[in-house]
């Protein structure tokens, strides 16, 4: 049995298969899912599974080089932003790129996977770009 916190088979398998530069998007319940992108749907009820829990769990297995946020997240200030800022300051998310929400949705089309959460706070979305551990 795995020793890390991530128990979701599809998500664990996807992270294990990421290469340098691949994109994994964690999105709120309302983020559109591009037809060409694999969806791992963790949403169960509003707020479950939440954005912050999903982000922390993904980071327990994924090496992140950099991340992208929609500018609107910094304007609307969803509760998840505090944890994103903390993780950025701790060096766990690498360099930040800010995009308009429309540009963020276009970037999502390039993702290997979009992880949909039950988060219902608007603009609680992040694109994680995979790094390497060596």
C-alpha cells in the first residue's frame, strides 16, 4: 500500500506519468473542462473535495516547477488564495505566471489532466507545471 496521502488511483497514476513541463490543472467546480483534456472528477458535494486539500495532496507527490493563476483570483480573493500564497512563499509552487481568466481557460486546453474539485469559490484554480526532482 502507498505511504503518501494520495489514494486516488487515477490521480496518482497521472502524476507518476508527468514529464517536465506537463500541466496539471486543479479547478473549482465551475471551471470548464476542455473536451480534449482528461478529467479526474473529485467533486462530490459543494465544498467536498475542496481546492486546498486537493492542492496539498497533489503536492505530496508532484514536483512543481512553476504555476499559473488567473489575475481574477488576486482580485476576488477566494479563501484558497492564502494557502497558494503560503505555498508559493515556501517554494513549493515555483515561479508564478498571471493570466486573464480567459487565457487561463485556454492554457487548460494544453493540460494533461484537469482535476475538478467541489470548490465553489470562484477563481479557485491553478495550473501546475511539472518540474524534475534532479
